[in-house]
């Protein structure tokens, strides 16, 4: 494993490593949405990936490269969301111990799922404790590897394999859109696009309330914001990663934004028209395409649906609200 920037070859190697282990998720289309947007849209359904999100790809790609001694020492991370579950599941597949540091008020379902994948869950008080200090302490005492959720070359390369599969299946695209949190998915996807379809424009999509990535690309430096309030909990990051940012600068055309209301509307369309359960963060790219129809009309577009881990109760409550667009 290296701290050096990942390149397209790393995405290809990750794809080989994940073959037969990650699902090759389906690519779906919707006549309704094609007509609505006036474009040809291909949806890469990572909501149907193992553990319910693309994060399995990056975590497994990173952990699979450890040597036996490192595997024995295990892995530790902090995450109340999909990365924690991805690390837990990957570690179990590789026979490694895993510890996930989670806030004590995280949904019991998520804590149970992470434990269910065999990880040790260490709870902390999000108002009093310093999760990074707790995680660093565990890493130091156990010799376990700390695996960052996005600022890591092998994680970025792994996340890029979803886009690689999409291009492999549908051929060249005019535009590719993915959600943007810390930039693991977007950087990996941009490397894949640059490698196999260099004419394809790549877009990231952030919650409007947390557009640090958009600001960063405009200002040419990593902008850090306060933790944004949004239902897109997978994109509540305060800044993009250090390894990620130069890749975004090089290969990403623009970062677009979507409001929470637009995310709920996209979630409703996914459920009613495509029979898909998509978590709010996974709705970002479709929400942006629907909000910017004029830019995407007449083009072939790829959209990465990044995840489907939403509580049924939360989804029902969101969909019961009024339609926005
Ligand atoms: C983590 C996550 C994202 C954001 O990914 P980054 O690599 O942090 O940009 C988007 N969608 C879902 C479902 C996620 O779990």
C-alpha cells in the first residue's frame, strides 16, 4: 500500500482483486427518466452492492493487499455509516479482526449491522469524546491499520471500479455523475473515465448545504466548512481529501449541488419508477441531472447510485412529505 496518488492502472488492478468478490452490480435504465430529461441515462446500481453501498469496493481493495502479519493485527476505523460496515465485512472475508469506533447515539440498526459483520464496535460520546484520539489509541495498542474512508490510494482505486464496470457495459458516455463526500468515489470514477473514455465529462454532486468541494475547485485549494445539515448523511464531510483533491482538479469538470427537497424527489422517482431503494446520498446525481436538464439533454449520461442504506421508517417519513419539484 502506498501514500502515493493512485492512477488508472490501480483502478484496473482493483477490479481484478474484486472480481468474484464484489457484485458486478446491474446497470438500469428508465424510459420515464430518459423522456423527462431528454437524455439517455445509465444507472450503475451500487445500492445493490454487498453491504448496500460502493464502499465495499474500496475497503476490500485496501485490506486485501495487507500481508499476513498486518492482517493478523487487524484494522480499525471510525464511521457511523457505510465505511464502517464495508470495513467490517471486508475484514471478515479476509479473516481479519476489525474494530469500528461509532457514536453511542448511532442508529441501533447500524451498530447491530456492523457487529453482525463480526466487527468489535467501540462506542463513544460524540459530544465529549475525540473519536480520532480513540481510534489512534486502538491502532497504537493493537498494531491495527487505520483505514481512512476516502483519503487513501487503495480506497480511491477500489471505488473507481464501479465506473469502470459501467463503461465496460455501456461504452463511451458524454457525462458521468457521482455523489461527492470526501471524494473517494469521485476521484476513483474520474480516473476510470480518464482511462477508458477521456472525452467523458465527469461531475461530482454535493448537498447544497455542504458545497465545500465546489468551493474548493473554484478557489483552487481545499476549503473546509462546518459539518453541514443535510439528509445526505454520506456527504456530510467538511472537506475533500488531500490525495483526492488533485485528482478532482485534473479530471473533474464541475461540482453541482442538490437541495434536500430535490433529493427526496429523486428518492421518490427511484422508488416509484425504478423500484429501487436509494438512500438520500445516493440520490445526489439524479437530483442534479433533473435540476440541470438543459445541460444534459441529448447526451448519454452515466449516474452512480452510490448506496441504499436508509431505514425504511426514515424513507417512509421522507416520502410522506410534499413533493418539491
Ligand atoms: C461515502 C458515501 C458517499 C460519498 O463518498 P466519498 O468517497 O466520501 O466521496 C456517497 N454515497 C454513499 C451512499 C456513501 O456511503
